C-alpha cells in the first residue's frame, strides 16, 4: 500500500543524485492509527466478510458468491491502477484540493454505499423474492475501487516525513493495528449476520462517517519522505523483495479462494449462523499475532528462509481448511462436527501466520530497497487485486464445470483445491529457484 513521495534514487540501485530538502513534519501516529483502525474494521469487513453476509443474510448461492468475489477483485485492480490518475484529475478540476479533503470525500462515499442494501432490502433479513440483490452487487462494484484509492493515501500519510528505524517501527505497529481491527469487527457483527445483514452494513458505514473526525489531526498533505545519506541496503534485499512479491498475489489468490468457500464449509460442519463470522475470521487473530511477532523480533530480516516458511504456512493451512470441508461432507452425523471444526480452525491459524510473514516481508523490503514510490504503490495494490480475483475465478470455473456435468457436485471443492495447488506450485517453483540462486549469490543470511 505504499504511496509516499520519494525524492531520492532507489536505495541499492547505484543512484547518486539526491535532492537536498528538509523533510516536513509527519502526520501524528495516533491520528493515522485511529483512522486506520476504524477503516480497516469497516472496509475490511465489507470486502472480506461480505461473503458470509451474502450467503447467510441475502441467500447467495456459491456461484453468486464466487462471481461477487471476481467483481470485487477486478474492481479493486481498477481502483488501484487508477488511484493516481483519479486524484490528479480531481486536483485539476478543483484547484487547491488537498489529500485530506479527498480522504473526507472517500469516507462519505464509502459510508453512503454501505446503506444501499438497507435502503433497498431493509435492515433485517431480506425477502429473496423481492429482487433487491442488485443493491449488493452495485455496492461492491463501487465500494471496491474506492478502497483501492483509500489505502495508498493512508500509507502516504503514515510514512511521509518518517525515515529509517522510525519508519520501519511505525509500519510494523500499523500492521498490527489494521489486522487486529478485523478481529474486533468480526466479533462485533457476528450476531447480525443472519438476522440483520442490512443493519450490519449500515453500522460499518456509520463507522466510516465517524472516521472523518481523525482527519482533524491530519495535515492537508502527507509529510515529505526524505532519505538522508546512508549506506545502501544489502544487495540480497532487492532479491528478497522480488521473491516476496511472487508470493504476495499468490497468498491473496489463496485468501480469496477461501472467502466464498468458508460459509459453505461452516454450513457443512454444522456451525450455527451466529458463529460463522467468528469461524470464518479465525485466521485474522493469528495473522495479527504474526505481525506483532515480526514487529518485535527482527531475526527474519535478510533470511531466505522467511519467504519459504511463509509459503509453507499459508499453503499448508489452506489445504487443511479445504480438506476439513471435504471430509465434513462425508460425515452424516447431525449437529456440529467437532473434529472437522478443529481441523478447519487449525488450518486457518496456520494460514493467518503465513499471510503475516508474506505481507510483512513485502512491505519491509519495499521500504528498505526504496521501491515504494507513488507508481509502485498502485502496482502493489493491483497485484493484491489480482489475488482477490484469482481465487473466485477458480470457483466460477469449478461450478460451471459441475453444472455442465463435467465434474460431480462433490468434486467442486477438490477442483478448487487443485487449482490453487497449481498456482502454489508455480509460485513455489519460482521462489525455490530464487532462493537457490540467492544462496549461491549472497549466502543464507545478510541481515542487520
């Protein structure tokens, strides 16, 4: 999500010309953290938790949820790649428009969009025969690209004016804050999933209206991010950056494949509707704990083992979660299937830890190498959008084949599993080659 202003040649690339400029004051961390917490809670649950709301509250089928996931991912790519052109055009149309004012507009737009399903379908569980499902589709279609503009701007205020150790510490704590907010949000709205999905979305929108208060402490523009003269980062860091970026979109393919599947897995395992949001969000707390560990312990810096461990964790966790669903469908006992539930929770925990390693590594090396410039931020988010869309595309293909009797209905989850495994094998082959070449080139460790 990097989108800060950089006025030096990328570190470690041999660039020598640097503009001498006094860095402006950074945005107060408390304001950015508060704004991030509220928006991660609301926007994060709208995008990642929408599939539970649509399945339980609006009665979406598996195919509808997968298609919704594709729309979410594609529109996120549109927003990420169009963030810079969009803001530049706004500034040309409205002279003097500040970044802070744009954030106010984003909050108003996102908050208003969450009320659309409630206006059309009501606050409670809607009548499927009333034909109001289009409101959910329209909300996601417009909401997703706006979040693709939001997060690069938030990080620009977070990182602007901060350097070196302070910047790394601030980003590390920021990872903990935005990830922990999703845990709180999932617990808060779990009781509304089935009985009042419209009310849950409205509540999240009201939070985004309230987030505008934190902008009072934001300066009109982010601080200027200036690096002083210092030793270049170790050459291994550039290679580790590209290695982590292989796994970054891959991890989101896995995550987005899980999103629409988890409500189906919960139903198959016998999880009560009021607890499904908690179960499907069970990977969020391990991810938060993973971020906290990596923020406090820096022994992973410069180590080739870090992307390997991250890849094994999120790939293995996904496989365990999918297999728990698969076996639960063959368990004919009524009620809650405890063994399958425990397997699902264990898989999600491993998956969350792996996601923390991959995301933290991608952000850390982007900053250390100096590649986190304005344009790079949009591309970084676009890669995540590719991951968002990739998983649901596999689901759409699987259900399409099932409806044409190419594969059996009970083989849909297996098809998705093998599709994700194919993506993982390809990414893993690339990473293994890079790790092997990196060992020969740099050795196993070049941390600091």
